[in-house]
C-alpha cells in the first residue's frame, strides 16, 4: 500500500527557525488512525532554501525551544 497524502490529516504544526536549520513539530493522523507526533528538520543551503534532513541529534538550544512545541502538540492529540 503506497502512501496517499489525501489520507494524512495534519492536526497541529508549528516550527522554530534557527540560523542554519528549521525544526517542525507536528501531529498527524493517517487514514483516521490514532494521532502521532512527528519532529522533522530542514537545513538551509547556501541560497537559503530549505531541504529535508534527518532530525538525528539536537543541540541544547534546539531542545529547549522544541520542548514547548511538543507540549502544545500533545494537547492536540
């Protein structure tokens, strides 16, 4: 079964911008399934365009700014 974007419901999404990256916290429900938390990273290239990247590890500054977004996301679940 292939992913169908029409079945993916975005229930919450908020981002934090940093100098070279952007982290987004979202809550999604696919095909009416229980909502799930998603955290993603986009890195800025030399032209300032954003490209998807694995989140991997976060700095202390990133974690401190993302935690409040995660708490807001949990309230929407």
